C-alpha cells in the first residue's frame, strides 16, 4: 500500500499531511467527544480552507487488524469527502515504528468475494 502521508500525535489530536494527485493538504484528527456507540467515528477529520478556517471533511474509525501476525493491532480507517473531490477518499493510518507517528496509506477497494461485479 502506498504511503500518501503521515500523522503525528499532538496531545489528544493527530496532525499531519497527505498528498495525492487531487488533494494536498494538512489534516487534523480530533477525538469525537460526541461518540455514544462503537459504530460512531472515533475521530472527526478537519482540513484548513483557503481562509485558514478548519472545515470538517471526514471521519475516522478505530479498527483492529485481522491479518495473521498482526491480529489486534489498532489502525484508523478514514473517509474524507468534500464537494471539490470527484469521489470520497478512503485511506487508513497505521502506527509507524517511530513513536507517536502514523503512516497514511491508500489502497483501491476490492469487490468482496461472493458479490457480483
């Protein structure tokens, strides 16, 4: 999976940068203080607009890896969307070997087994 950015722990929030062909910008992930159930996002995702204001452009959910050898390792599943995007951007952030740092990766979603294409 290609790494398209990094996030760093800054207190309770994560701050960083991602770069794609369609989007290049800073992100801030704030813990979701309104969370009432496990199905709700663990974080709200913000970017800075051209006026320097924070704008909510998505959400992140804390999930656990199910792959053999990494079972239970936490990662963040992010969905970013904005009227300027041609489609929502789905990415994941995994803790890196450097403490307090997360690598943001992208992978095209695959059709699920058993579903007609």
